[in-house]
C-alpha cells in the first residue's frame, strides 16, 4: 500500500514530464519523480518501530543493531538528494537561458530541431 | 528618484532581523559540521546552512554589499580548494590502507598521521561543507545576477554586476 | 597494478578541480594540463593490458566497502575512453578558441572523463549510478556549451530524457537492494544464482533495460540523440557519440546482462536485445540517408552502429560477443574521427550543411583523406577495421542460425556505404562553392588529432589476427563477459 | 503507519496541484510543500539526517526556482501537449502503475529491512560494528564518509560540475563572434 503510493508519486511526475508544455513545470515534475524515489528508498530500509541509526548515550552497538533502521538506503538517499540539487541548478540555468533565447517557457514553441 | 542606499536590498526591518540572525545561522551550520559524527546533520546539511546564511545576507543587504563579504570569484576558488582537499584525503585514504578513520580512536601511529587518522571524518566533513557552501553560494549569486532585458524588441541577458 | 586503479578517477578529477583556480591570463595552462592529464591516463590505460585485479577502496573489503575491479573488458573500455579522450583534448586546443571560457570547458570535460573511467572500473552498483550521473550532468552542460538556440533546446531535451533514464535506473537499484540486500555486483550475482528470479527482480531488469537503453539510444529510446550529438562542440560530439553512449549504455547493459544477471537466469533477454539491435540498425540508417547536416547524419549512423553492437551481444555466442566488442572499439575510433572531420569542416568554412559544401578535397587534404579513411571504415570496406568487426558479426549470425539477421546486417552496411559516398561527394569531391573556395586547412593540433585517429583506424584492423587478438584486448574482454559468477571461475567476480 | 499514509496522500495531492495549477509561482510553492512533507516523513521513518538535509535543500531549491521565474512575464504557460502524446503517456503511466502494484505484491512487507530478512548483509555489520570501526556515532555519516567514501567524492564532483555548467551556460558572450557583434552594437 505505502509502496504503491510512492509509485503513484513517481507516476505523477512522469506524467508531468511528458505532458506539460511549460519547461519550469517539467523541471518541477522531475523533482517530484526524485522525491518519490527517495521516499521509496527510505521505506525499503524502514524497520517497524525502529530508531535512527545514531548511537546515543547509554546505548550499546548491539541494541543499535537490534533496533535501528537500515542506514545504507539513507546514505544512498543523501547522495540522491545532492544529485537532484545539482541537476536542478543546471536545469534552471538552461531554463533561464532558453527564456532569453526564445522569450517563452513554452516547449512547443522551441521547434528548431526536428526529426 | 530613489537614492541608491534605499534601492539596494530590502527594507529596514528585514535588514535588522538579518543582522541579528545571520551570525546564528552561520554558527548553526558550523555546529552541524563539527558534530556530524554524533548528531544528525553532517557536511552537506551544514554546508547548505552556511550557504543560506550568506544568501540571506545577500538578499537582505543587496548584491553589492553581499559581494563585499564574499565575492563570486573568491567563493569559486574556495570551492576548488575544498574539493581538492576532499579528493586528497580520499586518495590518501585509498593508498595508506585503513586511512578511512579505521581503528579510531586508538591509532598507534605517532605524529601528524595519527592526528589525521583520528580526525579523518571531520576533515572530510569540513572539506565537504566548504565545497557545498561555496558552490551553492556561487550558484545563487549567478542566478540572482542574471536578468533578461528587452531592448529594441531584442532580448538580451545582462549580468547586473557588469554595469 | 591494483593500487593505481583509483588514479584513473582521481587524476582527471584533481585536474578538473584545479583548472578553475588558474588565472584567466595564463591561457596556456588549461590546455597543457588537460593534454598532459589525458596523455598520462592513456599511457596508464595501455599499461593495464593483460592485468587483472581488485582494489578495495579504504581497505574495507568487498562486503563493506566499494571496490574497483580490473579485467579484460575494463581494460578495453579504459583504452577506448582515454585514447579518444586524448585525441579530443588535442583537438580542443585550437577548436575551442571559437568559444569563450575554455577553462570551464576543460574542467567539465575532465569531470566527464573521470566519470567514464569510474563507470567501467567500479564494482558497486550505486557507485556506478553516481559516476553515470557525473557523465550525464557534464554532458548536458557540454551540449549546451555554445548557448545558441538549438544547443540549449537539445540540451534540455537530453537532460529531461536522461533524468528519466536515471530515475528508472535508481528505482531498479532500489528494488535490487530490497531483494538482495547488497549493492556489490559480484555479491548480487552470487545471490541471484542461488535465489533465482522473481517478479520484482524482473521488473528491475526491465527498468534497467529501459534506462540504459535510453542512455545507449537504442531505437525506441533514441529521440534525444540526433538533437544532442550534433549540437555540441565537435570534440564533445565525438566524445558523446564515440564513448559515452557505449560506456554509460552498452557497457553497463552488457555487464548487467552477462555478469550480474545471466543468460542462464533470463533466457528471454537475448532475443529482446537482438530485436532492439536490428531495429536500431535499420531505423538509424534509414533516417540517416535523408540528412543534409553532416553531424546529424553521423549521429543517426551512431544509432545504427550501436544496433550492430547490440545485435552481436544479443547473439550471446563467444563469436557474437567478440564481434560486438570489436565493433564497439572500432566504432568509437571512426565515429570520433568523423565528428572531428565535421568539426574541422565547420571550423574552416563555417557551415556543415552538405548542400553548401564541395571541393574541399583540394583545399583541406588532411581532413579529406582522414574522413575518407573513416568513411570506408564505417561502411565496411575491407582493409579497414570496420569491415572485420562487421564481418565477425555477420559470421556469428550465420553460425548461430540467424541468416535473416546476417542479411539485414549486410544490407544496412550497403546503405551506410551509400550514405557515406554522399558525404564524400558533396563535401570533398564536388566542384567548389564560394564558401569553400576560401577555406584553408585547419591548424596543426587539429590535424594531429585527426591523423592519430586515422592511424588507429588502420592499425586496429590488425586485431582481427588471432595472434594479436588472443593475448590483447578483445579476447580477454569476451572472457570477462562469458564467464559467470554462478560458475565461480570468472576472474572479474573472483571474490 | 496511518500517519505515513496520510503524509503520502498529502504529498500526492500537493504534487497534483503543483503540476496542474496554471500559476507558476503557486506551483513552485506546492513543490516546496511536498518537500517539507517528505522531510517530516523522513523524521518519522528514523532518518533525521535526511530530514535536515531535505529541509535545507528544499529551502535552497525554492530560492533558486523562485529566482528563475520571478520578474519574468509569460510565466503562466498552461495547457498540455498534443492529444497523441497525452494518450501515450496515460497508457505508459497506467502500465507502470499496474506492473508496479503487481511487483509490490511480491515485495517484502514494510518494516522489514534487509538485515532482518537475510543472514549476511553489509547493513547488519554497519550497525553492529560501524560505530566502533569508524569512531563516528552517527552510522549514516560513517557510511557516507567512511565505508562509501567514493560516493561522497562523486557527489562533490557532480555538484562542482553542475555549478560550473550553470556558470558556463549563463556566461556572456558565449562565442568569439558575439564579442565582435556586441562591439559593433556599442559602436553604433
């Protein structure tokens, strides 16, 4: 159920990427896809009632191993978040420059290339 | 005619609130970086918060005042330095076996190597924070500086600082 | 050798980080640094011939950390990437003077080389994803480097489709991790052979096929390539067409299909790969013949030639894989050379529209002759390298009882010949037009880069001889793919 | 658990509004809302590191996106692309959803990470020995900077590359010819 909702989030983003005309909307849809994937990854590492994988005071490594959630997907998501940030910066730069060249955010009016 | 001191940045309330807040935000970022090994946070979050402190200042006080504190070129160079430090630490870790802060804290080596070995995570974190904060500040300032103007029916992109 | 493996990633990255700090007034420093770095990397790549090994980064071991692995296929790819990269760096010295901001160009270019080396070296699936993203982001930035209308538009399309592909790959990685509990490809393969397939794993494989198929521009996913590759500056187009689609697409696909999953586990994969290959081959070449823009024509031929590689891999026999890998190597050489020729023509005349060109054979002899070599190679004329690899693929088709595929391969080769005769005729043989009469031969460094690649076109043909093929390059690469961890003997997988 | 579902449903609503609304600025604000919801979800899923990072990244994303769209006229380009594209997409998304639901039918239940289901996973080792082996009490930091250090190196390279790329794309002039053109324009 919860996984399926993540998939719905990804599918909404996919729909937005293909269908929308506005290039900023496309960038936003891409961000939504990445959100869905991030939540999916963290859910894969979730343990029911688990605590954060941080050793607090008075806690031994054994109790941590028995109670904490899986740290590996979290490290992956951390990386993925930063990749998305880099991607967003680059895409926004391209959008600004496209606006300068074409005077619009409408992708259907950018039709210099065909085939 | 609006005179230039008013034109730069936001109004007085925003400026004075920023004046109070910017130090705290910066310190919070530094705290997150230095304590990343025991609390949540770490180099990335800390770096972004440091960048946010600079960005807030630039937004409130205006581009020109922001550039006086930290110019774009200097920020880009600092980012390069940070990236090189990170890379150097990573490579040193690959060649010297077990450099990735293994055997912490009872490292038996003496001298400078032992210092690095004990603090390797912190060094990575600091380098990471330097890179991330400076790069994001550069990204922000380039986006803030660029404006598209329409002149004689032709669009032209101008950098605000150039004029 | 094992301890030098990280330097394939570290040296270009260090140079990439260092170059932006160089003062703008010292114009020669980035040129020199980039060329020196690429020369060192190419030399290091040739030194890996015949070597194999694993480097555990940080000494954590296979189970906990990330490791870099070297085997025959990795060696082949490293040599391809770094040699072509060297030629591109030499070419860029004078070609990129047309653009401003050469510093950033070199920096992003070196990041891309580091990412490509990382893709072929790493043995960890998520690490591979990260290196793939480095390559992807640097190629978006480089495609848009000229900042003209069509360049930005192509970069935007490329970036959108590339991000969707990366998203598919990341979902696939998440599913694999959930089912297998590890990210190391060697361990994954052992667990897969023990556990067999199930629904999530099949879905993950499908996502990988779509994602990497998009990166490799196999036909249903090819829409971005004919826009993106011609729009970039010539050395970048050459790098994208010659190296990136193979490394980020075909190489990873081959690793996943033959090493991580396996032909025994998923027998339906090979026919799918064959169909994708044949369709790409035919559609690519049919779309190519109508083109008048030189670079666009070459870009469509990239799709078609990638189809040959996919077809060879899809046969699954050792001979088919030999042909595919050999063709991959050859294609990266001659396609890069063709893009450099197009760049040289554009540099000299300011146009790459075949209708406006003509008679360049007299004014630009080096460009004309190297492009003749490359055209004959891609069309499969006997003494050159392209002939031998296509010949092996056709033989492999016949050997594994697919005569129709063999016929298709031969026919596509003939159409390729026709379309390259058109390029030669309109660009170099016809009488001169006013634009081309004024053209001069391009400067020395550009000529050196083209000559280097032309020599490779001829020399690589020698690899078909068994005496050379067996110890060097191709056969070790084929061995790396055809031994599977399930049978434990594979040296890439040796844990 | 029900809280998580509520959060996800809210996210989906936010995403739909963000994609379908005509005003670009409100669309960006909606994406920000989705990001903050995700940050809360991370907090409940035992990932405070990610919650903090997601929060600050979201703030920065909003600043950059708003910077990109503010002061631009014609920002409210609405409407969808041609009908054919729409049908293809809807079909694709449907296939994706159906296959996905089928896949997750065979998927392990929520709340059972890999180290509970399998004997020998690296995650169990990270949790049991990571704090001792690396000296970091935060296992996620230990993973990012210790065990999987080259991932972090890759991120630095990606960020570096994308900012350099943005600088390169937003530079002016881009070609030598443009300099001459500008000079001519100035002379006139």
